[in-house]
């Protein structure tokens, strides 16, 4: 049988994307403005709710960068970020000449630990460096401990940049992720729950913030007949072409979320009677994850010695893509000397965790192959 590769999270088109793209070509609006950009932003604003405004940008990383600028982060400042995340959460801190202060995760949501967050803030203040911002991430679509984290941030008057790159459609107590922070960040990279090929967005709480975000993202051009600049700008605006893909993707967003959550349910069933494997899930009913990626923790002491790496290799031999969890930033060579507050939760997650195929376009035949690979390993 000729099996095609099963990918971890591949793009899934809904069918109407080409209509919006064709409109852009027909009208010759292929630049970083046009009806698709406006429409995509409007679609996202309606979806996010809570009186939010959205600026469509070239990437989620660009959105974090512009959020840091608007939080006043500059050379010599410090910004707290959870260590267990993708490098796109932390690199923009370096762009601004600031120093990342890394914080461990807690085991319930795998996100920033409130206890060590508070310890980090108090210690940095004691050293004379009050952090300018906190980058908190909803990892793999799971909301972080919003009540506890925001209570700490509010007490010290530190703004939160809410990295919801993986969490479009996730909610906490019924409110959409990306709407809790000073700014929210979305990503539409090719592996996300919906995609614009490349792209991202900034979720803002006011028209002033959105307007300034768009200003910075379009090379900070002042109002004048000629090109006049009084601030440093960036080429970060989303194009009308990619926004057209996004408009089509918004039509299938809820369907994609349900299919991703269905993959999580599939893995819960498959691993139900396999000792030593725990499927990452919501800690309680306040949390509703889009389960962008389904993930597991493998305890070799309970699996007769089978490790995370054994599973990854077994999947690879079956032409099934899987991937270790994010390697924490404090374990990365480039950040090895960065201040870190925590224990070893993030390290254990990296050593024992595996992301499994989670795409909304997986078929019953794909699920049968995945299940067979798992049972062949554990039989």
C-alpha cells in the first residue's frame, strides 16, 4: 500500500480562499492594503469580540515586536517571558536591545508559573530593574493561568503581551484568548489552525493602539505629500493577497477547531489503557483549548522503558511526523546565560513530551495508521 506522509500540522484549505485572492488580482490590489486586509481584520474583530480591534501584520513575531515598542521597551530594559515556548516569543525582546528574563512553567497548563513569575518580578525590582512587560504564552492552544498571572502583573503595574499565536479560538471562562492582555498576538503561519501562508495580527483594545500599530507597520510614514518620518518604522503590514487567504480560512475556523479537538479526543481514547502515557488536556472547565497540537508525556518508568524518543522513531519509520515539545529557551545555546527563575518543569516536559499529528485534514485512514503505529510499539 502506498501511504503518503502524515504531517504534524499541515495547511487545510476550505475552498473559498481562491475567490478572495482572485478579487485582489482582478482589482490589482496586491499591496499591503485593500478590501481583503480590511475584511480580514473585521472578521477577526467580530470573532474575538470584547470590543477588540485587529491589525493584520506579516507575522506573529512582528506583532510581538510592535507590542514591545508600544509598551515602551527599549535598550537596557528587561522583559519577562516564559522559557517553554517557541523562539518567536522571545527574539523580539532582543530586537529592542532588552534582556529576556525567563520563567519556568507549571505542570497544569505548561505555561508561565505564577509562583516563579512573582519571584522573578520581586527579584528584578530588588536589583533595580522593574520589568517593562511580560510575554505570556498560551502554549499548544492551552490558556495560561490567566487569573493568577494577571493578578500578579496588575499588582506590579506591568503590562502583559498575550502570545496567542497557537490559541486562536481557545477561551478562558468563555472569553477568547488574545483579549486579556495589553496586546494580543495571533499567528497564521502555515502550520496554524488557520493560515494565510505567512502572517499574524495584533489584537488591540483601542483605535489609538490599532492606528499606531498600522503606522509603525507601514514604515512610520507621517502625513505629508512626500515621505516624512519622525519615527522608526517597519515593513510589517499584511498584503491583500495573503489576507484574502485569511478571509477564506475564517469561514472554516470553527470547523477546524472542532476537528483539532476531535484529534485530541482520538488520542485520549487510544492512550486510555496504555500505562505511562498522559495526554495533555484542560485542567478544569474554565479552560477550553483549541488543541492546536495534541501532545503527550511519556514516563518510561511506567511504559516498560519505552521513551518519548522511541515513540518518535517508531512514528518516523511509519512515515508519520511527530515532534518533541519546545526546547526551553534557557536550554538554548544562545540564551544559556539569560537569567532564569524556576525549577525543572520545562526541562522535564521537553525530555518526556511529544507532539502528535493534529491536523484538521487528517482522515480515518490516517488515524488508523497512527493507532496501529502506537499499538505496534506498545503491544
